[in-house]
C-alpha cells in the first residue's frame, strides 16, 4: 500500500468522525490519534519489507547461475536402476498368490503300514496385467508349485525350482463395435457355472487351457465358445509354419476340446446354464482333467464323445436365504481302440445341493449335497469327470471331503454340513460324508460297493485383507471299496487321518 493511500484513508476517517469529536474529551482524541500513528507506521514497515523481498526474488530468478546449479545437482543424483517404468499400458497391475501348506497324515493309503508323516507344499504365482485401452488387455503369469525339499535341480514338476507359464493371454473387447462381444486367446483359466464342468482347481496347482475363448455377454444372457488344444503331437519349430508333425504322424492329430456354454440371466434370483462339450481325442498322449483322470484316452485309443447338460442355481426368500444348485450332465460317444476293444461312452451324472442361511450377521448355514455319477458297466465307460471344481479355497471348500478320497465317477454320495462366522474374521465349518459305488467293484473274489464315510472340521481366520490362515482335520472310515493308489483298499480296518495348516496371501 502506497503512503498517499494511507493518508487519504486517515483524512476520510477524520472527516466522517468530525461530527462526533465534540462528544469526546481532548485526552480521548489524543490517544486515538497516537494509535492511528502507530498503525500507520506498522503498515508502512510491512510494505517496505514486502517490496524488499520481491526485489530479492526477481534478482535471484534472473540469475542465470541458478539454473546451472540445479542442473549440476540433478546430474549428481544417484538414481537407482529400475525405478523408471516406461509402458504404453495404463494401468499395469501386479497380482499374485503366495500359499504355504503344512500337514500331517497317516493311513492315507490304508494297507500301507508305513503311510505316516508330514507333508509340506507351496504354490507361488506372480502375474502382470496390462491395459492398453478400455478394450485391449494382456496378462502374463508365472507359477512355481511343489513340495518342500532343499534341491535346486528341477525334477519334472515336483520341485519349487520349476517355474512355468501358468497364464498368458490377450483379451479384446467391443469387437466390431459390439460391447457384448469379446475374445480371450492364450493360456487361461476358465471358470463357468458353479464349477461342475469348468473349474480352476485353485486349492492345488490350478487348471488352465491353451484356448481361444469367445464371449457374448448381455443383460439377458451370456454365450461362450471355447476351442482348446489339450495334447498335441506336432513338433514346435520356430523355422517352419505350419509346424512339422512328429515322427510318422501326418497332420495335426491332437486332443481338442470344443464347447458352447450358455447362461440365461432373465429369471430373477435364478440362473440357468446349458452346456455342450466335445472331446476330439486323436493324440497318442493322454489328456487329463482336474482330478487327474483321463478325459482323452491316448495311446492306441481315440476318444470322440459329447457332454451335454444344464445347471440351475438360485435363491429363495426364506430365513436369510434358501439356496439351491442342480447339475445334470450326460455323455455319449466312443473310445476307439486300434485292433478292437472299443468302449461306448455312456454316462450320466446328477449333483444337487440345498442350503439355508439362518442369520445374516453370523451367516450360519446348513446344507445337504447329493451326487450320483454312473460307473463303468461292461463295455460302457460310465461318467468321465471333466474339469470339476472339487476342492477350492472359497465356495466349495471341500466339495467331496477334505481328504479328496471320494471319486466323482461310479459313486453315490450324500453329504451334510454347516458353517458360520462367530466373528467377522473367523469362519468355522464341519461336514459329514457317506459314499457307495454305483457299480460294484471286485475285491478278490467278492463284489463290494461301500466306499466308507468321512468327517471333516475346518476353520479360517481373516488375518488381513490379503492374508487368510486356515486349517482342517479329516477322518476317513474306510470300507472294502475305498479308493486307493492302484485300486481299492480291500479292508475296513485302518482309519485315515489328515491335518493341515495353510497360510495364503492373495494380492
């Protein structure tokens, strides 16, 4: 503020205040004048200080040596390697899973008297997702999965030193200007329905497909077309295209999967799936499903069969929720063996579950689950499980027992259980499972049909948003037909026991 402006303010103040001056004493007027002088001196002093600082800043800014000093300091900074990431993708997302499981078991193989001891395994996954636009994404994920042992030499898949490509795909959305149409191509997980046909086996080593997956998704329905290569006989050559067939094979005699999966979403609180899966098994290699069973025979056999069926799931407004799920699958086709001995693929499977949640606060839920899957009968194959989610970290935590002994073919089983959350961080559960064969199995000279029954208790603790601690105890009471390595147990004496603790971090 300039000096003459201040003086003008004082004169104006005096002019306005003059009519009241006669009402004040001389002493009061003198004190007010003195105060005004002090205020004026303070304002002028502050003004001079501001002008001086502005002049100093202008001088500094005009000093060319300042830029030189800044540049010199920048050149001397010790930048750490790798701190700058240049990518046309935005965002770039890092994700993964670190899982350690430790346990102890005995008599898991029943007749084996030395079947007792601890086991320790782990699964480590790290993935990078790249979004190049709202319509184009890629994903790359590596995995190590295996048992604990201090050996740095990879040994064919059982060693944590083996690091493999778990997923690697390209996804495009809004194809041809249609927001409903997308496609994902490459190595990928495929999870559909409640996992009766397509699951990702996340409790163990995972399940992926080398596939092209086209998807049409609208408000009313979803439609998936899947083409996957299961096993191939061609040599991979970076110098030849198409790739050279191996040995004497002519053409591309591979195991292939073709599938349509339709989901209707217009029924309120209910979902209907219709599916078709065709296995075109021409390879001499054996393609296996999630349970490790053959889905294409391999060797001298060629598998050609269809799986058709439906899944119906929903919720009714009873208590805090009455839920149900029904899966139905029928298989037909042939397994041709060179030189004779063909097998008709003819199998039926039905799974049904109903559960009721009584309280939304602690999510107390009880359920019953039933499975019937036909067994082999003479020249018929029985039901061939595909990529079922039989054991997962969430949802179907132990679809048919913590011990994973009960098969999902040649079986009639009934299961009941409950789970609840006593606090927001804890979940506790228990199940009881009984199972018989659908078709008798031969043990010695006798036909037997009893698998046995299992009791499980499990718990989970949400340690943090990313970390879950869990554990379980399974006790299996075998009968003569209990499945074991290489056949059936053949006795009803040994009780099998399993205990495990798990730490899982997902980010």
